[in-house]
């Protein structure tokens, strides 16, 4: 198929195998069999564009390590706790993906999310609480607008986003103190969340039966979509991933779903109280993950985000409005951060000016990069941020469970992040000098 | 095909004429308003009235077909620096025109003027006989003028289909119509006989230099280009890759797409060009069928503006010695 008058491309000339040639491509649409799929996939991993599996493998290794050190780690109680901790890291990681894909960064979203959440709590204060959807809307809009304005400054004035959003981080902290002062003058820098619906994001659950139904429906729907897409491609005489690969993917999704529901449905109540069911927050994360994945993978906007991250000049010459896409991506990052702010508030039951916004955002970047998003733009996926966020959360949770303090938590997160960035940079160097 | 005899038959007046259809343009044109009365083909261009061009003069290739693109006395300055001086050039449809010249001869400025990046200070651009104003690159692409620059403007992280449709994605049910775009991309590549890519879903970063060039050209063709301008398409390529690109140019020609090739490589130029235009210091010193020039005469024209060798074979007279400017 690839043998013809033309010599092998330069990057393949040394090894002479097809692996290098297809290293940057998706195995989904090139492979005709499971074996070939695996071969292409290995080539991609060597190029750093690894997809999800190495991250999952790393996650499994870390989980096994912690379970060996503490039998409590894999208890349902702790796992639900872990899901809670992971949820907001994951959400902030997904926010960061939007800007990282452009080759930009947003350092402000740790604090802007708290500013948004403060507005939400403020609006919900008794005795005259606003309707909670309105309060949530405000809580999402504030960080979205804030990040959008930063994006506007970055594009219009052509300033580095690192500096603009570093200033934004300070400004957001100032805003947080100011807004908190107005919202809860006597609260000592803390405002409580008084709405039961929002508190229930973390502390309410689907009923065990509903958990199974929702999970089964979601897996069935996703599986059907995959299969229909493949069969459409085949019907149009285009290559589609081998059926075995698609079925494996669906099976993996089903296994993950079953595990989550099983864990969630195990009684984690203390004493005689019975607490069962998958927390709502899991559903929130899944819905946002699917929505943003579709936005990035299947729409013009998503395509342009990747194009700008890959080669902004080429995108500009293709007639793409760089400033519009950039501002929109920053806005979506802010919006997602706003969702995280609500989740975090639900988790803590309040918002405080003591929130570690600077550290949160660095964890979010770590989550995205560990999950395979390139700091140089153009490469990465939403699902990677979820997996990366899980790794960060597992490290935190596990070390805490072992009774180790903050020091090893920071150190190990640093080690994992450094490893992820090294892989990213080496892969990039390899693909540009090849 | 061009008829060398028609060109060579009138060396005398061609040497002085500066009309767009002539094959020599030079500084002596101040005096030519009164000459070439015997050459009826030159009369319509003497008028700058676009109406006159409704009955355009024949190009030297096919007497019945008007040139696809006609440049009339194009001049361009950057501040005090005069970059292009009275360039008059016809680009016939379905032919490959090579524009050659040394560094600083004005090749880049000329193609940037045609592709709408620069607007000329003087002169007119006629597209299919009608006067057009190209103020932005979009003006040019809307007409069907596609320019493939040396850097190709491809996104390495996107696959071939995404690159070919970049900025023009097809959308169906609020989602990208991946199947439709992939089919169209495959068809276009097949039409151009680009058979070497393993899959149109390969990331462009994994392609060889010639394949990348092919993708960039295919993108231009898919946008219904009637004229494709290639800027140094073989500059960074090895021997095999160069051959791929030259074959591609021939394929474009066979689809009746006009091609302008900017090149330093005279071997490539001679293997693919139907017509050759030589620029020197912002002036067109020679233009004519490729068969009339050999490498040596082109080098002479590029460096000195004249070629004794050419005069000796009486193929194409040249004029405008440097001392006259």
C-alpha cells in the first residue's frame, strides 16, 4: 500500500518501518487489524502522543502501591472520598486544557472560581435567597467573563498569557477579598453555602438502582454511537477501527462504569446510618467531560483550537479569526473553572478567602499535562485531564491515608509532573528533529 | 502550445516594445507609444479602459483564448525603494509559467501582488479579461488564485483531511462532516495522483516534504483554484521528492489549471515550465516559451538582463541592458 516510486519519508528512512510514518496519526483509522492497531499504538507512545493507556497504567501502579501499604485505600469509603477530591482537580484540569491546547496558560482560574462561588453563596444567603439556578449562572459567568477579558488582552495586546494571567491571579485574589468583605462582612472571610441542592452535588447520591440504570444507559448509548459511527465509515468505503478495538473500548467503559457504581452503592455510612449510591458529582464530571470532548473533537471551534495550537500562522492564513477563537477558549476555561468553584464549595460547604487558588491552578495544569496535554499547544484531550486529575488525587489521598503530611504530597506531585513534562518535551523534540 | 516562430519573427519591434503582450519590457518604453503600429495585438492594451478588454487580445499560446491573468504595467515601491517597474505579463490558462530571477529581483513582491497581500502602486490586474482589485488575500482566493508559500502553512498536529479543509470545514447536524470531508479529500488527492500517503487521516507532521507540498497544493485545488502559485516548491526537497512535486505540477496543468512557479532551480524550471519569465532588478527582462531558453541564457538574463547567446540563436531578443536603467 505504501510501496511506490516514492522513497520513504526522511523520518522513516532509518528504521524503514511503517511505524515511524504513522507515529503521529490516529491508529483508529489506519489500522486494519488488532495486531496492526497495537503496532501503530506502540509507535505513537514512543512519540509521546500516547493516548490514555500509559496514564491508566500509571494510575493502576500507584493504586496497587497504596493498597499494598494501606488496606483502607480501596475501601468504598475512601474511594468515594477520593472521587470527591478528584472531581475538582479534574474539573480545573479540563478548564486548563482549553488554553493549554492554544499554547497559552491561565493562572487566574483558581481564584476566579472562588470569586464566582462567593457570588453564588452571596445570592443564596437567607433570608431572601435567589433561585439557585440564577445563583449558579452568576457563579459561572463571573470567572468566564474574567478569563475572557484576559484572553482579549492576550490577543489584542499580544502579551504573554503567563504574565497576563499571573496579574489576573493577583487581581482575582483582591476581588475575592473585596467581594467576601461585602458578602459576609462578619464572616471572618468565609461564607456558607445555604442551598441544599448545591450541597447535594457532593453529599447527595443517586439511588443504587438509579445508579445502575444511568450507568447502563450511558454505556449503551456511547457504545451504540461508536458502532454506528464505525459502520457509517465502512458504508462510505472509508477505513474504520477494527471491530475488536471498538468492542474493547466499550468493554473498558462498561467495566469502569460498573466499578464506579459498585463502589458508590456500597454502604459507606458510619454506625447505623446507611449511605449508598453514586454521588451526583460523578454525573456532573461525566456530563462536562462528554460536552467538552464533543466541542473539541467534533466542531469547528474545537478544530480551530487545535489548529491554532499547532500552527497559528497557518490557521490565520486559512481565514480563521485567531482572536475570536482565543477569547472563546479563555472564556470556556473560565466557565469550567466556575463549575469547579461550585463543586469545591459544595465539597467544603462554604467558600473562604483562604482558598489556595495559586496551588489549585498548578495542580490543574499538572493534571492536564500528566494526562497528555502538551504545554506547547495543539495536543491533548479532555479525557486526559480526567485521568491526570485522578493520578494527582490518588497521590494526595494515598499519602494522607498513610499518615504522611503535606511534604511528601508536594514532592511526589512534583516528581510526577516533572516526569510528565519531560515526556512531553522529549516527544516534541523528537518529532521536530526527526 | 506556443509558437516560437511568432515570437521570434519580430525581434526588431519586440526589442523596443513594452506593451503587455510583448516579450520584452524595459526602460526604453518611453518612446514606444508611437511604434508597433503593425502589431494589432498590442492595441487593446494600450488603452487602460477596462471596456476595451471585453474583446481581449489573444495570448500567444492559443489565439482564441484570452489570458487567464494579465498584468499591465505593474509598479510597486516600498518607500523610496522601487521594487517592481512596469511589469507586464500574461498568464495563459492551463500552462505552467516559471518566474525566475536572482535574489531581490522582485519575484516575491510580484506574487504577493497577485495573491492580494500587496496592492500595486501602478498598473492593472486583469482576471479573465476583467479588471480586478486585489486588496486582501481573500480577494484573490475568491477569484480562484491560490498561493502555496514555501512554508506551506500546514498544521502538523492535524491530519490531511483537517488541513485540506482548514477554515472551510463542512458541517452536518452541528458536527463536522468528517465522512464527507474525508471522501472529498481522498478524491482530490486521487485526481492529483497523490498515491503515496498511507491514509488521509495521517497527521501532516508525519509526511515527507513532497507529500506535504502535495497536501498544500491539493488544498488549493479543492478550493476551485484556476491559478495556483507555487513559491519555491522544490527548494527544500531531495531528488525523489522533487520529482513528486514536478509530477504534481504537470497534473495540475492537465486539469487545465494555470500554474506560476517561482524557482531558483533552473533544472526544475526547464523540466516543467511552458513559459519562462525572467525578472531582474524589478523589471521583466524576458518572457517567452520555455523551449527558447537554455539554462545558460536564463542565467545570463538573470544576472545581466541580456543574453548574447540568446541573440545569437535569435530565439528571443532581449533588451534593457543594466546601463539604461
